[in-house]
C-alpha cells in the first residue's frame, strides 16, 4: 500500500493561500500594505526522527504548526484565528494508525492524518453591546472547569450591576472528540457561568456544564452506559500585597465533589523574593471523565491523593544570580494501593541560576534533587542533579546543552508504559536567518532500560 503524500496536507500552505486570497494580494504585498490585512503569529515546519536501541526500528514524522491571527485593518473589532498542529508519518502505510506520535493538547481529525484545535472568528470589544468577545467555530474554551475543545459558540459580556463588575459567559456546541475517532456529532455540550468582581481585589467564579454524548465515545462513561453528566465549579481569587494572590476552587462531577485546589503566590520586589504554594486533594477515584479530560483514558484510574508543593526563589546578586528551592509531596489517600501512574513520593530541590556569566547572554542553571519513594519499605531515596548552559543573542543565535533526571516518565500515545529512572541529555540550537525567520535543531537522548534517541529539525517564521 502506498504512503500518503505529506505535502497535500500542509497547514503552512493552507495559511499562505488563505491569507493571499483573503487580502486579494500576493503574500509579500499584503504583509507590506497597511491598507490590507495585518497578520501575526507563528508558522513551523518540523522533521522528527526517533530511534530506539531495542531493535524497534526508526520513526520519521513531519510536524507542521500554525498559530495565526488575521485582522483586516478597517474592521476594528473582528479577527480570525487559525491554530493547528498536524503530524504526518512518512514511514507508515495509509491504514497504519498505531504509530503516530500525538501531542497532549491537540484534537484528532482522521481524514487528514492531523490535528486542528482552533479555527475561530471573533468579534470583540463592542462597548455598545457590553460585549467582551463572541467566538464562533472550533475553539479552546477555558473558564474554571477543565478546558474543553468545542465546535460552537462562546460569548462573554462585561456588565456593571449594583456597582460591581459582572462578566457572565455562555458556550454551547459539539464536544470535539480527542485523540480517537468517534461519533461526537451526537454529543451536546452547554456551559455557562459568571465572574463576579466584588472589589478590585476579589473575584468569585461560578460555572456549570452539561454534556450529553454517545455512550460509545472514548473518554465518556462507556463502561457504565451513562451518557449524560454535569460538571460545576466554584472558585474564589483574592489579590493582596500588590503582587500576590490566594486562590481556592471546588470541582464537582454529577453533584459529587471530586477535588479541591488552593494556591498562594506572592512577590516581594524589594526583597527579590517570590513564594508559590499549592495544595490539591482529589476526593474520589476517577476512572471515567468527560471527553474534555483525556488523561484517565490513557493512564487508567487516578487514585484519590493529596498533592502539596512549595517553591521559593530569591535574588541574591544584581538581578543576575538567583537561588531557588522547594518541595513537592504526592500522597495517595489512606488505603489506596500504588499502581502504574499512581505513586506516593516526595521531592526536594535546590537550584542556582546565573545570567550574563562572563559575557552578556551566557547563563548557567544547576539543580540538585532529593527524592523519597514512598513504597512499602519507605527506604528508597534517590539523589540526582540537572544542569544547563545556554547562550542567547536575541534574533541571532540561541545555544543550550543540558541534562536532567526523571523518577517517573511517560510518553503519552507513543507508549503509555511507565518509564522509571530516566536520564535525559539534550542540546538545542536556534539560528536566525533574518529577524523572525529561524532554524532549530535539537538532539535528545533518554536513557532507561534502553536508549531512546531523538533528532528534531525545524524551520519557523515569527510574524
């Protein structure tokens, strides 16, 4: 069976053609003509090669990325966005669906062997209608609940009621099926809520979402036969100390609490001190979730657990030397047994960051990590270190080499098996041919049970 021609599905070609047709001028002319269109964003074309040392062979892919916003200058309140991520295997047969590397934030469209996650038109900042924005098309919707991909409508208003700023929002459409083919056209997703600004420092968010979908869809309650469910969230955010805030949220699935999340962040400019702390508690095991949450479909049930983190960064010398340290604890709830993707552990780290070392643009990053594996013996302690040396001359050249260690590592979609004790070595190079146009090269070696080699070459255009 013949291989599918990759050039037929080039997102970059689509963007250039669309822009030229929309403007009525060749691309070069349109970019230069202030009376035509203004275009901003990023185009990338990437070659990705991977080789495994266990005789599994090689994997070759072409990866195309576009994130483009188009505005016609005389339309002050309208813009069009097309952002996509397309991957084409150049060493597999037409019907070979199994070995395509997939990235964690993209949506699946089997008809073009690719991914398209935003294609939307937006009307924005219409003061006479109190309209903040109205978005139409395939889009990424994120207010308080788990972000969702949606083919539909998303509207947010700015209102003043009783002396308070109120921003109600509503969205509705077809939930986009992630990563797997499915009849998502039978699905319906409706959500809405409100951001209430009590004063200049406090914001309350209420959100409710209703989803009805085909019971055979991946990511739904396929095993239980349930095809209707509700999600809701309550969040409170409070600013303080000029550059600090506190945040707490509660999430519910089908009227049952699933998790609570808190976060605290503060920056003391005079002390060059930045403190971040967070706490998450998941109440119940989550084995099936809405189609907007894909991780459980890949990794199996997520056990109830606590996750606590604290990070502190302190500037110590003339805005060029920083020391950072912190800790993270992930503890399975009482009585839960460890399994792949579900572990109890804690980690402490200490890092040193130095910029403009000897010459301007040369930086060094050093980090030491101390892991405690909370297994049945509670004895496993692992010490590791990471480092990076980088040189950056803006719009000219960027070079970096480094290494780091991962206690647990997962390669979603290519191989969802868990990897442990992974040492990673990498080198990066970016060279600007001219301002905005660059070439990237990256080599990465992951060493665990086998050696995993990866080389990536990219040509990109920033606009």
